């Protein structure tokens, strides 16, 4: 889910195109009565979710059916047996989604790039658009390992830790540190690292405040990549989607100040302190903040001219700049 109004998401399927019949789109080979029963249940669930205003009703209905059936994906040539009580279980799940509880909280996991991580209430849910932002750190770390280096990457405002875990798992040999001021988020990120069997040498998570000038003081001038998806919504821009307004922690959303950039300013200051000369800074922002974020970076004098880049929907989404 995007923090911008009108751009909802789902665990890993929000940025993919799906037809109106998700079973047909996946080539699911159901036959006979089970076929009709499953298709009917999913179609009815999708209809209810559409009426409730859920932005991706067919995809969500399918995910809830998978959850009710206890199968990871309905792509089996032979469909699973439909257990007793399937419709009742699906109805209970659909009710929760109709009430606009995030799909990830209902099914218990979120997908990000190639990862599937458990979700924890009170911790910001990873968004599809951040996958492209994370890719910048993955590509830079891969470039450095290709040159025989052992890249050091710092993710400020790490939340669930999915950016850290993406770099650590996609680029063996990199060392990645995630910082968040919220101990619940740090515990969740550590839990995901354990679940994914990512060791502390590759990824570690610490509680810390990006506005603290002593944060990671021992690494000043030594970091190859600083990446961040900080809170950046302006104080008076209340998110409209219930999934965001009622379930994401406010500290993960609002950047502070009329422009929402108080926290991102601290992130920029920390990045200038931590990066080595030539090191890469990557920061996500709202689609309307491209120019002000570039200006904010350029005014520091610490970076080469900053550039703005798009997400998969073509909206301005993140800034890149090299440390002078
Ligand atoms: C938008 S979430 C990003 C989470 C994750 N990086 C992602 O992309 O899914 C922002 C995170 O910043 C954290 N945060 C807010 N203020 C902070 C601060 N002053 N220092 C460190 N982390 C902070 C919040 O706890 C939240 O987890």
C-alpha cells in the first residue's frame, strides 16, 4: 500500500496485472464440483470486497481463499481438497477484509521483492513501490562486491527490515545495518532475519534515532550506501485508506512539519556524516516532494547534484545522490 491516497497494495501482488478471474489467470486446473464451488466462493468474496471498497478485490479474495485452504498458492494442477468449514472460514476472513483490515495482517505475512516476512501489528507494512527503491541499494552493493569489495550498507528507519534483508540475501558478502527508533519494529526485523536464516554478520538491527548526531559514530565516513524510506507525509495530509489510517503507526507515516520533510532532513544529515566519499544515498519520498528533496540535498553541499527517479507507476518516488 502506498501512503498516497488511492494507491493501495497487497502482499506481493499489488504491482502485477491480474484478470477478472484470478483462477483462470493462473491456469488453475480445477474440475467438477470442487471447481464450481471454489470459483463461486472466490467470486462471491471478491464481490463483497468490491462493495466494501477494497481496491484489489479479486486478488485479495484469492489470497484469502488460499489462506482458508491452507495452501500457499492455488497453482496446483490438482486442486487441494476443500476442507469442511471452508466457506465459514472464508466468510470470517472476508469480513475482516471488508472492515478494511490490511490483507497482510489477516494472512500473517507480507511479500517484498523475493522475500516473504511475518508481519507484526504496529509495524509499518512494506509497500510495493519501495521494492524499486531497495533495488538501488542491491545494485550498488552488487557492483561493489563485483569489484572485490565487501559493501557496508545502512538502512535508516528500517521498520520491518525488508530493505536490509533484501540486500543481505540478494548480495552475499555485503554487511547491512538497519536502524529504527521503535523497539517493536527492531524486534520484528530481528525475527524476520531469524526466520530467513540471515546471520548477524550479514544483517543486524539496532534501536536508534536518526536525529541523534552520535548515531553509528564509529562508522562515520565509512559507509558505502545509506538508504532510507523515512516517514514523509505532511502533518495535515491524513491518509484516506482505512488500511493506512487505522493500522500503520503514525510515527511511520508523518515526517513532521508543513512539508513532511523534518525527518527526511535528519536522514540527509546522517547520510552526509556516514557516507564515504563516492558513497551512494537513496531515499524514498512522496510523488510531490521530488524538487524539494533535491533542493534539500543540494543545499547541504555534501553531495553531487541529486536526481529524482520514478517508481513502477511512473511517479517521482526516490532521490539518488553521491557523497562528494
Ligand atoms: C515508512 S516506515 C519505513 C519502514 C521500512 N523501511 C519500509 O520501507 O517498509 C518509517 C520507519 O521510520 C521509523 N522512524 C520514525 N522516526 C524515526 C527516527 N527519528 N529515527 C529512527 N527511525 C524512525 C518508524 O518507526 C518506521 O518504522
